[in-house]
C-alpha cells in the first residue's frame, strides 16, 4: 500500500509551505528520518525529515510550488507499485492541493519572461501535440530549476538550426521534455514566441529612437539590473520624452505573505496606542563600555541592555506581558523577548527566552548568534516562536523615533530610535546628553495608557540607572 | 525459386559447401545417423559418409577442441551444438583457442571453423536450456557472430561462414527451423556484416535479430494499424555489426527500439544502443528502449515463460513510448 507524504507543519504560524528543493527523486529508497526536502515556511527554510520509509513512487509537489499544510507532496511505497492507487484518496479532499499543481502545468504558466520558463500554452495548442493528453499529468511538469531545459537531442538540434529559444518552447514529453513535435509546432507557428530576436521593448526602443532626437537613445541605461526603458509618451518642456520602464511584479515570498497577514490582522483588530519617552543613555553607555572593557570577549550592545531592561520591567508590569483574547486576557508567566531582525526581503523575530532570568552577557551572546543566523535564514522555527513582547530597534539606521505594529499574540512592542547627543536642561543648565527615544506601541484592549506609562517609567529608570540591572 | 524451411536451407548450405570443398566436414552429437536433432543434416551422412559427417560422444569441449585443431591443420569443420546452451561446456575452447590462435601465432595458424546450432529460448526448456549466447560470443574479439531468421539468410550466410578464414558462431533457432521462405535455386552467398531492412518505415527504427525478427515484424503490423510505420532492421551479423544501416535508419526516424531474445543486461542490445547514442545523438528525439527477456532465470512454467518473453504487444508499447504516444 502506497503512503502519501503530506506537507508537514514546521512552525507555529505556518499555513502553507514551498518545496524549496527536493533531496529525493522517484525511485530512491527513503529511510525514516532521512532528509527528503527543504521546505520554505513563513519563517525559514527547513529540512524535512521523512516520517515514512519506502521507495519514492512519485513526487507530487514541484519545487517552488506553494501548498497548504497537509497537501500531498509525494508518494512512497514498494518499488513498482502504482503511486496513484494510494495517492488519490488522500489528495481528493484537499481542493487547494488539487488546484495548485494544475496551475503550474506548462499550459497555464504565464508567457515567457526570458528566463527559460515555458511560454503560454496558447502558442502551442496542447491538444494537438503528441502526448498532449499527458501534458496535464503533473509528473510531467518541467523540472527546470537548474536552468537546463529538458529536450531531446533532436529537438535541441532543430531549435538551434531554426534559431529558436528552446526554453520558450513548451515541452510535451515526460517531465516537460521538449521533443521534435514541439519544435515542429513552434516552427509552424512562425517561431514568433521563441525566436532569439531582440525582445520587443528593445525593438520598440530602436524604432522610437529613430523618431526622436539622438540623445534619447544615448542616455545611459542606468544600473545593469535596470530593465531597458523606452521613450514614453510624456515629454518635458523641451519636448524630450521621459524614459518609461515597465512595472514588474515581485512574487510574494512566504515571509512576505506572513508579514502581510499578521500585520494586517493586528492593525485591523488591535486598537493601537502609542506612548513615547526620551531616555538619557549616558550612564547606560558608560556601563556598556566598562563591561566590554572589563570582561574579555564581551561585546554588549545598547540593544542588549534594552532587552534586559524590558524583561525586568515586564516582570514588574505583567499586564504588558500579555495577549488579549475573547476568552480573557492572557497574562504570560514567562518573559520571552522577541528582537526584530531586518532581512533583505522581510524581517524575522528571533526570541530570547526567559530574558528576565538571563545575565547581560548571556543575552548578548544569544542575541548576536540569533541575529547572525537570522540573516542567513538559518533559524529554526522554534527559535522564532513564543515571544511575549517584542523590541524593534531602527536606531542604527538613524531613525529618531517611530511607531510599530504589535505582533499578534502579544500586546506591546517597543519601537526604539537612535541614541543621539542632544541638548537637555539639567538643573537649569543646558547640557549635552545621550538621548534615546522609545515608543511603546500597545494593544488598548489588553491594558491602558496609564499602564503603558508606568512600564515606560520603570524602563526609563532602569536604563538611566543601569546598575539596577545588575542588582 | 524453391520454398524451403530454414533447416533445409542450412542442410543445403552445408551440402553445397561440402561438394564445393572436400576440406569441409560436419561433426556433432547425432548429426549423422539421426540426421541431426532438428534434422538440419538430413541425408548428409548417406551422401558424404562417416569420414565427413561424424557423430560424437556427448563431450562438447572435446569435439569443439578437435574441430579447432582440425581447422588449424587445414580442414574446415562445421561443429554442431545440439543447443548453444551446451556450448557453455566448450566455452574455453572457443574463447581461448578458436578466438585467439590466429592472433597469438601472428597468423601462422588460422581457425576457419563454424560453430552452429539453436540458440535462445524455445518452449518450456527451463532455466538452463533457454539461454541466448550471443552476448558471450559477440563480446570476444576474434570471433564473428551471425544470427539468422529466414531460409534465404540462413543459406547465404552459412555458406559465407564456412568459407570465412575465422571462427564463426552461427546462431539458429529451434522454434524457427520450420520457418519457410524463398531460396534461389542458383548459387549465392550473403556477405557477413550486412544488416537487412526487413520492412521499411519512417517513424521508428526497430533493430532486431534471430528470434526477435518475427516478433518485430508482427510489432510493425500492429503499429501499422495505429498509423505508425516501423522500420525493421535485421542485423543478421552481430559481430561485426552493420552500424551504418542502423544509423542511417535512426537518422531518418529519430527514434529506436531494440527487440531481441536475450536478457537486458549488457549484450548486443546494449551495443546497438551505445552506437546509436554515440553516432546519432543529435538525431534522437527519445531515449532508445529495449524489449527483451525479463531479467530473471527462465521459468519452466508455460504461463510464466510467456511473461518473460518479448512479444509484439510489448514491442508495440515500446514503439509508442519512443513516439510519446503512450
């Protein structure tokens, strides 16, 4: 009896996942515990260790395909067994799973963007090619992640001889292999979609350049990464057309989808209130410098001090360490401080657990390690789960102060600005002090402005009298 | 033109060569008084006498060796194995003497000898008597290997084999001795190393030999009903192989299936495929497939034996697969 392997839940908040890479192929013998795939969740790319043993009969999910938890991704069984015998019943009740693979068959793939992806099926009518009936079979989808277009040697030669781009021809053979019939059809269709000729925008640019003053064509194209522009319809006062570049769609990553969902949910549901205060950081900075000098190998950051101070303040103001639910307000017994880490294409929030019970050097070590691994997307989901309070620090980017969005599951987030030298009035005298502005952004359903204010007062006190942190 | 069975074509070839050249003689188990286990030497003892048609004891390694020695001394023996399964007993003689002596004596001795007899599976002969031996012999430099499927080819090629200066393995088929076909009345020979296009077609090249030939022709008939034109190439000589004919056909059809009576692992089928991919790679539109025995010792039971054998239906499935139609 074949076993259907389903997409596992790999993190608390994961609702769908993408097979980033298969580590197995059809025919492989898999042992329980063997890594069979890398799965991109909302938070990280994780290795998926098989719960089952057997011979891989079929890979249902293709690399790059987003699937809901529980969707069938592969079928294991005894060698030679019919994979569909066991696969069908499991796959049927999941409409999302059934529709997702269909959406990525070559026929439904959007037109070529010049990256070796198949062109729209409209140019190569699937119904008339040999093996057309199998074009819908998902086991025949092109596996082109390595950039190589599967094609028979003959198809390859014919495409070369007719100056056709192989990658732009939809393959009807097994695994999307481009075969002679496909190339013949592309040739019959005039090869319009697949010719190696210059792409249309560039051709248009050449045509337009002939009609406009020469300097337009000579205008530097900008960075290499920029799409070549074309002279637009609008022109400046001297009649010189502005260069127009096409809008492009950046696919939503799993992480971006999670951010969209959670931040939207928070802003829709949680009435936010924002309270700001200015904290004098001179003594905290001095203590930090002293600690780093005194203890070998220590490299405590301002943020580490803030984490510790917040954790201590939360212990004193448990209302802030909470979460509103319809059943009541959960007041968390443990203090787990999340620290937002910006990535190129999103952000993650690794968690320093039991932060109130850790020493400053432990927090510092942990924070640095988590931060580094977050940049490499190497964090395990459990390292990004369970925070009860979050700190978002944009001070290093020169931000003076800002407002953040509360993480669902928590009631407050501290938005931290830069520590700058500022003139302040001290005992009637204007002096220069190091000042940091923080904003406590909180869910008004869980507690009120005065609670927020009292928390900030404690936090301010702890940071302005940092020895208290070590008491 | 006479209609002959393959066994008669083989007898006629031997008879004509024995008449033509007095150095030619036949030796083997029951070739004389019994007229051959499959009656391929009918009447020869009567015509040529016991000096030239010699019944041997059941000792293949002995009479194979005697034959090789006779060939070295200037005679032109034809050694009949009752089945090539028994040639396994004589394998050392063939491998190390027949195939090597010309090379190792720098041409001082040649071994103009023919080893002939039925090869491959027949019907319910069990694991040890159903084997195809062409992979073993075609593997050996110094031997020529022929497999025949029609009376015309059998006669023309056996005459060439007898006249050849080198040891030739001549593979027949127990199931095909009674296959009939036209044979010219006049003298003719067929050159060793030339394939024959048994049926022309433009969609798929089906390469075959020996017992695979009738199956391939039936495959082509089945395919024709589905509008597929299969070109059937009978290699006839397995070593040296007529690569040119195969490659020319593959360049025309862009796809090939090799159908044969033998196990899949290694062997002549693989050699054909290796040459196709090497010489016609850019002309291939699909992987080259094999249709042959299942990779198991032969079962005795009739029903199981049928499962192991290649069939026109299996051949058609392979043909459709390389056409991406199935």
